[in-house]
């Protein structure tokens, strides 16, 4: 028996067009959501790869675009068709689009402030749930018969009424002898079987994250739990009984329609919710794992609507089940991964992007299996829901499994970010004695610089360190920049920033551990058979053959991803001793390199067999990049080690040996804001190294051809020699960063070959790589040749810089376009003084 149509005298019951329209709108919604989310993330990654700042308006614009493109057809679907089921579908998708728009706005919070973002996400989701509940007061779609959410649905309305099904008061437990309600038992706080089954499903979805992911800090994890819970509340409000009733034909409902059609509609809504879940990158796995839970939710709702069920109690059970399942499913990507590590910078190895993809793929499979299993076991069950005991056992088993996985193959523990507290007082390095020329004078200046730095740090940090130790914030002191690294979140940061001795507080990023080693990068180029083209282009081979200078007596220090000390081209050049290698990330005691970047750069500076500029110079190394990412504290660790090396396990403050400092430093890295640096954080460090007579060479960066793209420390600093890249035709590589830089300092200083440069890679292999990273160590090698040729020049940084500029040869500038604004203010901001000429520089140094 059919009820009256939604609009008297007019019926669209047999018209297929509302359903067709809903299908088209659903497909359009999925396409727009996936396009905007992946497109936004890729844009962020491209900007990051080019060293550009995040575009603050990107995500708000994308959110507004999604609201308009998805919300407009959803609104039409919500008001035009006469089918209440189709209208309910449109209203749900409209609310989902609005929720996406609001949640996307939160991505204006920089990723480095993840705790603030999570707190905002939790608040926005809870406010969204309240807004949706309020909206039902004036725009309600029908609820099931007898429910508090609205009148009976049209269509097969009468079939849902108790009197129409012949059940009458059978909907009341007291009339049917129902053993227990499906939700919370009246007068009891115990969860019923349906919410317990939802908890079991949510824990199953968390298992891949417990296995492959790792938690952040205490506050970060707590806020992630809160945000996930708030998203669960929002989902429970959106997918309430009034929505599911539109697909619940008959009493009990027909399971196929409720699960298949209702689950599909709910999945699209959950896709919209997932798109707003997490910072840029974290939403991508949620896009895979959340939508399939719509089918499981449909099966759970079908299980609540039994002839023996009290409808109000069933509604509460369904809402609770939705909150638990969606909240636990959202918790995985929110809590077990850092969005900053879901980066294209780490693609190519089995790093965080790989494991996030694996966890998301596994979660998708689990979600599909849960949906199928629940549909079979619950939606088609006619004798009522499983007993509470069975559901509770399932939840407990999954909870135990979660703990076993996390403590076993997982990464238990908390791995939060730390804070770098920069103090106002910085050492006064003026008035240093000139000392004798050459190595002895350099060593004396380095010792005095070291003494002043340590004294300033010890005197100014004493009170702060006592307070930090008392609060158990694990402080680590630095002297090269007078700073302290500590544990702590936003509250600690705010407290520290108010202290009078503190200049500013930065976030010091920490990478979360991987479930398995990332593997070692290796090269595939053939071993060199003689001096490589770049060595010949700068004339280093002529220095060896005609001047007899190969870098003997000079030590080059490398701060990078590490060095493969067993490589045939590098093994003999390692200085050795207990103060020539430092790894603040993993504490390795022997030179090693997983990423390969550091091995390649050291090879270009001092490698033998035709790859290095100064093959008889020695090298020392420090690991400041772990998996291609760093932080300001570990950059300082390595620069301190280069000023005053110390033995393994030693104290940098008391065990430093400035007389063992390398003469030249090659630095093919930069510290961008995403790693926690601001533009001035390393300025005192390079000033101290310069004052100590240590020659610092730094890569300009690979963010060209944009002007003013030399911006990540230490490249913009006046007291470092900044190196850009040219190709084999002496044309400036388009990726090579350009000036001008703030303060009027001319950058880059010089250029060197940086396209297709062959050098060493881990495992005794070789590879041809591009970048200013490849150009920089060649200039460090030229300085080693100059100082080896004239030991009296050692420590005379200013004269050495001038010789390099004066002897450089012309290079051809390249520009982004013919627009005058892309000329970067003149050729010198693109080419600097020109390409370094090793032969001319060494001859000038000998005079």
C-alpha cells in the first residue's frame, strides 16, 4: 500500500530523472572534490620544491570553489525533485560541501603549527555539528515513523508505519519481549551491540596506522584525538536517522536499498568530510578510507531498525555508532603521520609518502571488507542484532590487536616537535686579534671565537636552563647561536616568548620514525675514466698537472645527508680520528649516508678518480639532513661541530677542539620556513665561522628562474660565498636561484657547473645529478686548492673571496622571460661575478 505523494496531485514515483540527476551530481561531487584536493596538495608541493612560500589564499579559494561547484547542484537536488529521498540526498551533499568549505579555511594555519590547526579543526567540527542540528529546526527532511527527527517519509510511507505493517505496538520492547535495546540500555551507561560493532570496525581501520605510522607529541596526539572525535560528532549529525529513513523502505527496512543506495550517498558525503580532514596532505589518505565506511554505517543503521527496537533508542545507537566509526577512521591520518612529511621531497624512497600510501591502501581494503561483512551479517539478519556480548568481544579483540600491533611491528612512543629558543644575548666577536698569517693565526682566532661563544652561552642561559630542567623539558644548549632546544607545544612556546632574555621561539621539526629503513640511494652512471667535464671546464685538472697543486694539507667539512666513507673515491680522504664524524640524528659512529646527496657533494669537492676538484684534500662530515629534511637545531649541531670538533659522545661546550676545525665548509642545503627556520636564525653562526677564519660556501638554491629566490639561510648571508649553477655551455641553469637579496649584498657570488655532474654515490656507485648543490662543493674544492697552494692565505676569508670574484670568467645569464621585471635588477644578480676559474684563482693565490 502506497501513501500520498509528496505534492498532492503530482507524483514522480515512476520518473527516473530525479535518480539520474542524483547520480550525475554524485559523480560530479566526487570529481570536483578529488580534483581540488589533489590539485591543491600538488600546488603546495611544487611551491615547496621550488623553495617558494605557501600561497596563503590557495586553500580558501579551493574551498570556496568546491562549495560553489558542489553546493550549487546539491542545492538544486535538495529543492527541485519531488522525491523526498533525492531531496534528502541533495541536502546531505549540500551540508557536506559547506562543511568542506569551512574546514578547508583552516589550512591557512601554517603546517609548522600543527597543534593550532588540530585545535581549530576540533572547534570548527563541533560548531558545524551544532549548526547542522540547528538547521534541522527549519529544514528537516523526514525521519522514520515515530522518531523525533521528523514525519514519516513519502513514497512507501505507509509501509514504514507500525500500523501498516501489522506490528503496532511491537515497536516497543515491552510489547515484544526484546532482550535488549540496540543502543545504550535505559538506565545504563553500557554501549549496545551496534555502537560496539562500530568501535570494532573503527579499530580495524586504525590497525594499518598503528603498524605503519607513528604518533607526534603528547599535545599533538591529544588534539588529534579531540579533532577526530569532533569529526565523528559532525558525521553523526549529518548522517542522522532523518537521512537514513529516506532509504529505509518497509519495517524492517529492505537491506539492499538501505546499504547499497544509502551507503553510496553517505560515502559521497564522507568524501566531502574527508577532504576537509587534516592539513594539506593528511586529507589524501582520508579520501580513500572514509568514504567506504558509508556502507558499513548503512548496515549498522539497518541493524538498529528492527521490529523489536525502540526507535528513539535505535536513533541514539545509530548516531553513536556513526560517531565512533568515523572518528576512529579519521584518527589514523590525523594522529599517526605529520602532514609536512607527506611530501614529494621524500618521494623516491620508502619514506613517509610510501608508508602513508600503504596505510591508506590497506585501510581502504579493510573498510571494504568491513562494509561487505557488516552488510552480510547485519543488514540481512532477520532475528535481530548480535548480542552485546559478541559485539563487546569483537571490540575488545580489535583493541588488543591495536595494542599488539603498535607495541610490536609498530613505532610506539611519542615523537613530537621541539622548540628552538633564541636568546637576545649573542656573543661579541669584535676586536679579535689579527694573529699570524696562515694556519696558526686561523687556529688562534678560532680558539678565541670558541671561548667567547661558550662563555656568552653559559652566562646567559643559566637561569633559563634551571627552569627548563625543573619542568623536564629536556633542554639542549647551543653556543654558535646562543640558543636552547626544548620539548614543548604552543603553551610552552608562549611562556618562553614572554621571558625577557628570549628573542624568539622557533619550531624545530623532528621526523617521525619509519616502520622499516628507507633504503640507500645508489647511482647508475659508469665509473669515470678521467677528469669529468665539469673538472675540465673550471680548469681544476690544469691546476693538478701544470701547478702541481691537489689540495694537500687542507680539510673540507661537509654538513649534509652524510658520507659513504667506504666509497673508493672517498675512503682515503677521510681525516680519521675520533673527531671527524658527527651524526646528531642517529648517532652513527662511522661515516655513512642513506640519501646519497652528501656523498655526491663531498665527491665533487675532494673525490679521487677524476670527480673531485681537490683530490688530495681531506674531509670530515656531519649529518644535518635526515631523509632530506632538517631543522634549525641540527643545522646548528653540525656548524658547531665544524667550528670546534669534539670526540664521539663529547660535550660541545667543554670538549671542542677549534684547532681541529676544517678550513673550508661546503653546505649544499638551505633551511626553509617549513623546517622551522626564519631568515636570521643562522646569521650569528655564519658570522662566528667567518670571524674564526673558516671559509663557508653555500648553495644558492634551486628556486630559479624567479628573482629574489636566494632566500633560505645561509645562502643570503654576506659572510658566506653563495654559488649558483651553469651548464656545459656556461649558461646559468634555469633552476639556479637569483638575487637580489635583502640588504643589498650581491648574490650569487660565483657560479660553477651544476648540470649533469657525475660524482660518488653510496655503495661505490656514481650518478649524474643537477643542482646548485652540485656546483657548491666544486667551489669549496677550488678554495682548498688555493689554500693548499699558499698556506699563508689560510684563514684570510675576505682576500680569498675577492680572488675568486676577480678571476671568475663570464657566464651567460638566463631569465624567466623577456619581461624587464624578470631581469632581477641586472645580470650580476643572475651570474654573480661569473663562473669560477680554478686555474686562474690558484695562480692568483700564489702571488
